[in-house]
C-alpha cells in the first residue's frame, strides 16, 4: 500500500490536532502524561482512518481473512489486526497491446496494434481471484490478439477490423469474467505489413485497375459495334435515310466558316447527290 493511501490528509490532520491539544492541555494542568496519551491516540487514528475515493474499492483483511469491501468514503480499521488490500479502480481503463511479426492465415507477417477498453465490475473477485489483474489483462490480450491474427487472412485484417475487434472482445470477456472484469470493446488501431509486400500489393492493385479498364473499353467497343450493325441494317432497308445521313455529314463538315471538304465523285454518286448538288448550283446562279 502506498504512503499516500496509508497516511491520508484526514488522518494526518487528526494526528496533528491530537498532539496540539495534548501539548496545550499538558501545559495548562502541568501533566506531561496527557501529551503522551494524546499523541498515542493521534498515532492510532493516523493508522486507523482510511479514506477511499469515489471510484475505488478496497478489501479489509482481519488476520489475513477477508472481512468485506469498504469504500468509497471514510471508515476506520483496527491497526495491526486489520490490513487493506490493493485499491481497485472501477473506472474504465485503456490498455494498449501489440503483436509483432505475427503470421496471418495466409502466412503474411503483420504488426498489429490494438486498444482494449475494460473495467472491474466486481472488486471482490478481482482482489481474491487473481494476483495482478492489470498484468493478466495485458498478457491475455496479447495472446488472444496473436491467436485471432492466425485465424484470419491479410485481406480480412485490413478490411474487417471491426469484426476482428468484436471477436477479440468476446474471447477476452470470456477469459476475464471469472476475475470480475469485463472487456467492453477492442479497437484495432493499426495493421502494418512489410514494405516489400506493400509495394507488391500496390503493383497488383494497379495491374488489376488496368485490367478492369481494358475490360470496360472492350465492352464499350462491343456495344458500339452492335449499334453500328443495327444502323447498317436500317440504312440497308431504307436508302433514303442513308442519303440523308450522308448529307448531314457533309453539312456538319462544311458548316464551319472557311472550311473546305473534298468529296470523291464516287461517294457522291453512291449517295445519289449528283443531281441534288447540280440543281442547288443552278439555283444559286439564277
């Protein structure tokens, strides 16, 4: 037990007050024995008065036997006869654990950092059932983290961190519940892989994106060719539509100011535009 916990401010104040009162009384009635008696009473109260903070619990042991929990607040114990266990903080605690160079299910070495949120819900069990529950939580979390990594592939470790955290929380909670401790949640903070493997994965992802781009381009070509085939069937059944399309193409080509388009005479004859162009020219001359 720490000195800060053993000698609290209330006990020290009572001790000093008893000494002061004893000295004053001894001086007034000229009896030194009163000062000694008052000092002994103050010394007794210094060890007997215990103050426990709001978020803490402590066990009282009488000649080594468990007598019960005390706190929060102020209470008295019998010095020498009764002793106190370690103080148990019942607030939510945070423990950081890490697993270095641990192999995943697909034999990839990874470094994983996790954060464990836990609290003591039964102070009596945590005092009587386990010697150092803080160390037990830390070591148990590291072991459970390594076991969980070995059951998952690298892709799951990276993309399903929340699922991995819930699985790890369940494993730890089953292990720590007999100690009066519950694990509220586990968060996977970081998953690191070797640099060489990271570069290889980056190249693989880039190649996969290029493959997808080529597939999309090929699908687009197929769709365009199907549209052209459908258009050719329409133009084959309707020559007039083909002629109108040819005229529209010429118009689009020459509508820009100063543009010149040279069209082979064979193309004009194919589209049947010879007579049309001649008629247009004569109309302009007249």
